[in-house]
C-alpha cells in the first residue's frame, strides 16, 4: 500500500521545482480569480467517472508554464495558418 503524504506533487516550470495543488480548495486558490467560477462549475458537474480527469486538467492550469503556453500558442497559429482563411 502506498504511504500517504501531505506533501503536494511537484513539477518543473522553467527549471524551477514548484508545488502542484492537488485538492479542490488548493486548486481553486491557485487559479486566477477570473477562472474560479468556471472551475467551480466544472468540479460541481463532474461525476464519479470524470472527477479525476477534471481535477488533473485544473491542476495543470493552476501551475502556469510560460514555455508550454508558448508552444500551444505556436501550434494554434500553425494550425490556423495551415487551414487558411475561413
């Protein structure tokens, strides 16, 4: 059986190790104020089969990673360019 610890998981952001919030209150607190209402709706709407995926999504959003954001923005630009004008 895995030993339980109160320490949050950690990840690297820009080469610096940071805590990843891993409870509903911790995730909510780590989000920008403007995203909290959407988080509340998503968490409250999640059923037993979805709650883990919803929490993982918001855990990652709560830990900003400028490098990952730039990669996603570049991919979106490339895709829009590939598709051409609508």
